[in-house]
């Protein structure tokens, strides 16, 4: 697991730019994690995850998603019942080992490739179940494309580890992520997009 850290990002969406911040705080009892994004001083993204650790890695208990103009929604990982449930939906799903939320997957992915160098080879894959906060859950499979140079804010990272998650159905999320080996494989850049035609959301690390 990466140590506690705070990373600053430039947030990009089309011609708009703003600020992003990823906070990861771990302790002997568990972790707290958040991702915030703002444009022109207006908050456009606020996510938080808290939980603990088990033999499969990061073990979320609750994930909260706040979006501008939308109600707060949450996913609850009820480990005593073996279920994922939601605050704004009657949906529920079985809770398998290694399941993540739409924030904790970043640290779980970093920990997996940090622990197993063989998984950093092109063509390898890492899969995990990922739950959102709106009654959704799906398997995210990341394909490793290998070492790539990637532009970050005002600099260039020459040997990031690039991974791609392709959509599996309409309106699904495409995830492109470049992990920084110097930062315990936490993301140097994250690009989230879909086939709906909306502009991609891009978090670009500030060195």
C-alpha cells in the first residue's frame, strides 16, 4: 500500500481548466481517501472513500459521491452481510473479495502493480469489481500497454506505466491511467471518458 500522501492535479475538461486534489490517508485502523475538483472556484467533483484492509487489499466500507447539481449518493460495503447497497437505490449486489469503489480503485491498482512486477508487462491484465454510488457495479479490467512518456502539468514523465480500461456497454466509462513509479504507482494522469460524446475529464499531475 502507498504511504499517506496528497497529490495536486490540473483538472481539464475541454477548454475549461481547474484544480484537483487527491488525498490518501492510511493508518493502522484503515484509510480515508478523497478526490476534489473545482473549476473557476466552483466545485464540480467531490468523492470520498473510507474503509480498511484485508487479504485482498483495500476494503472499502462507504463511498460518497457529490456532483454539482445532483444529490449526494453513497455506496455501502456491508461486509458483515456480504452485500453492496446504496443510499439512493434499492439495488444490491454480492460483495466479493477485492471489490472497490470509483475512488479506491486507484490505490488498489497502484498496490497491485507495486507488489507484483510481472503485472507491469505489456499484455497483462488486472481486473476488479468497481461499484459507483448510483446503484451501478461492473468489472473493470485494465490492460497494461507498457511504459509510456506522458505529459503532466509543466513537465514530462518519461516512463509511466500506462493502462487502459475499455467500455463494455453503452454509456460505460473508458479509463486511461498513467501510473508514476516514483510515487508508488499512484496516478500521474487519469482520463475518464464515455461514448456519449461528452468531453473527457482529465486529471493531470502537478509535479
